[in-house]
């Protein structure tokens, strides 16, 4: 067997702590507490090993990565290694002084998530009063510091009708890129699916809007947009394929093929404190389990798309088909697809239920 | 956004980084959520995009270096850079 190709990017989940409580947060329901977080020197070593393994980028995420006091040092280390560094943040905790320090440390790019363009709605979704003004001020400070900005709008039934305003906001904030991310329904979002699922009509309008805006704003604003799984006919290549592009390290140092992989029972995860990162990537049981095409069910084995979408998302297969090794039900060839479409229609028509917020239990 | 012309002085935006990738033995252009693997010619073009040199100067230098037809090289360089500009990875 030949060694797998090296990963392109390290997702460094520095912490699960976050002042917000978004009901669609991609963090696991069982979160790591502050006392269980990796220390600075361990993260430094993880980045060194990731760069040696072939990673070109590091995404600092969480939770809210800026709760870590050592972030400047981690950014500087990434810069020294030649890793392209991206800070994925809610933007509510960083003042101009800290931002200047991060920029000076060599930060390459900042991505700020927004919950909505309408303040009251945004703050209901994020669960934090006063967050919106802070976010907008932070975005402007990012541009004033000369750093490139991506605005990340997580969309669902409660805010999708304001997609036009989100595009306008991205332009107003001088972002070079807008990521319109439909909620992915696992982890916390699965608990809130009926409260968040968009309708087919909302989705079609949004898709048309994005297509028009892309043409109009070519060269000015890049818009990344993917049709949500529940309304797609073929699944996305989740993470670009299991164990192919990304290596995720969680706050406690567990190495995951995907940030939601811990939801899959029976998968054992190695820790960066126990084994070298390269060895975990190449031979770790969790990576080997669903890498490539060998694990696939016959439906995918015989399909011409298998090396394009890699069978879709394992976490979603588990959540919807009850088996992480099944064809992703987002695929219209899956025997569970019809039930999925029906479920999306039903939940999209549900009343706007109260959210179950992301909190430490 | 203006189209590239012979007089454009293309440059990489702050969010794009050009570097050699030893693990994959080739040049790459890195951006937010983007990794573009470059062939030898594309890398040679981008290394010259410093905001000073004009597109025609870049194409001229490359035509000389690779002993290729200047008109053809100019067309190829323009197409490559326009594509990158449309994707937000180059300032025309
Ligand atoms: S999704 Fe919301 S709650 Fe989760 S880490 Fe991001 S900002 Fe915090
Ligand atoms: S059958 Fe499997 S490989 Fe084929 S499109 Fe569906 S998920 Fe992808």
C-alpha cells in the first residue's frame, strides 16, 4: 500500500470556549473544557509536524480561537513555517490593539461569521446581546489593518430571505469573499433542524440571487455557495474526501478526519501527544476507516461519481441512515433519499421553534 | 473591474501568497480556502507580477526566456491572469 497524499490544511480547533451560543454550531455536543485544552508548546509542535507533513494552510478555529491568550505566538509560528494562516472568528472579543498584534505576527487572512444582517435576529441566533455592533466594528478594523476579510454568513430558514442584504454588507465591509454556508445538520444543528430548515422556495430564490450577484460582482467579490445537502441530488465531497485534504486537531489534541467525526461511535482517535502527526494521518485507524473507496457500500462502489464525492458525509450517513458506512442519504441513489426530501419539506414547514443553544452541559 | 490590457501592472492581492511546496514539488498560490497548484509557466508569470512590470513586459521576458512566439505568450499570459483576476486571486 502506498502512503496517502499529504493533507493541504490543518484545522486547529484551539478551544471550544465561545461567548456566542449559535444553535447550529459545528462543535460536538460533548465539548472540551478549558482545563482539557492543549498547551501552547503542544500546538507549536502540531503546526511544525503539519507543515513537515505537507500542510500549506492552518485555520485557527474553535469555539472562539481568540479566547486563547497565546494566539499571537501561534500565528507567528505558523508564519515562520510558511503556513498560510486564517483566523476564523466571531469577532466579538478582539480590540484594535490585539488585531494589530495578530497582523504583526503575520496573520494572512481573517474570516468573520455573521448570524444575520438584522441586529435583533442576529443576536437571538447568536445568543449574545450587543454582538452585532462589535462584529461590524471588528470587520472594519480588519480592513483598516490591511488584512483581507471573508464574511461567513451561515444561512437557514430564519435569515435566508436577507441574503441580498448579506451580499450588500460584504461589499460595504470591503470583504473580498463571502461564504454563504447553509447549516450542516449534525451536532448542535441536528437538535435544531426543524427550527432552521429552509424551504425549497427560499432556497431557489437564494440560488438565483447568488448566481446573479456572482456575475455582477466578478473580480470584486468572490461568493462561495453550496446547495444544502437536504435539497441536493448528489452529496458534497465532505471535507474533500475523508482523510484526503484536511487534518483536524480538536482542543484536547485528538486528531480527527472531520470536525464532527466524534459523533461516529466506534471510531478511535489518536492524540497528538501520543503519536507523530504524520503517522496518525497515514495509518491512524480513524483515517483509514473511510479513506478512499474500499470501505464503500456496493451502491457507491459501482458508481461513476465515487472519486468525485467520495460517498458524501459519514456523519450525515450516520445521522440519517443509522450507519456511518452507508451512502450519504443526500444522494438521490440512496434508499433513504426520498425520506430525507420528505423530512426537509416537513421540517421547513414547521413553526419557528425555540432554539436549543450551544452551551457546556 | 477593468479587463487586463498590455499596460496593466498585475500584482498579487494581500490575501494571495505564492510559495514553493516542497512536499508536492511545485509552486502553489494560496488564498482563503484556496490552494492552486501552478505549472512551471504559471509560476514564472506570477513571480513577475509585482505591480511594477507591465503585462507586455512580463510576456516579453517570458517569450525570450522560453524562446516562444511573443504574440502567443501574450495571449496565454493574459488568459491566465484574467482568470485569476476573475477569481479574486490577482489585482489587474
Ligand atoms: S458557530 Fe457560533 S457558537 Fe459555534 S463556535 Fe462559531 S460563533 Fe461560537
Ligand atoms: S452512489 Fe455514492 S458515489 Fe455515487 S453519487 Fe451517490 S454517494 Fe456519490
